[in-house]
C-alpha cells in the first residue's frame, strides 16, 4: 500500500534527508529536499500535492529510525530496488547511499 511504501522509502532516505539539516537536528525537516520529493513523486506515482501531504502526515512516523544501518540493510526492502534503479539516478538518489558513521560540523562556529 502507498503509506507503507512511502514510510519505507523515507526510512531508506533518512540519512540523505537529514544531510540537509543542521548536524545536531533531531526532528524531520518541515519540507523535503526537492530531489527527494521528486523521487517520492516518481516512485509512488502520486502527484506532488499528495507527496507533500504524505510527508506532513507521516513525517514523524517515518522519521522514527533507531538504527539507520539496519534499515538500509533490511533485505525485506529489496523489492524497492527497482524503484531506486528506475527513478533514483534522475533524482540523485541511490540504494543505498553511503555516509560516514558519524556526522559532525567542521565549522568552528558550531
């Protein structure tokens, strides 16, 4: 169903989405980065307004990822691979993306 697919996709994109926020942010962003929004639009075959509404309604549920490494390595989500292969490259999204294990701000003002 669309809701579980949306949540699963967002959880797989958690690190990519969180990279658009300050390094110490713990809450989901109010809006999705444009490339993520467009990927979700393409992958779920929903119009842009529906993707925005799904994010507003489900962002707190989808953002509850306690272990992003396990989420990315969850082989039950292998069925999402065709979506990432088809819509990921045009939107700058990979399955999975690779990120360092820790995020810190290198700006001394942080």
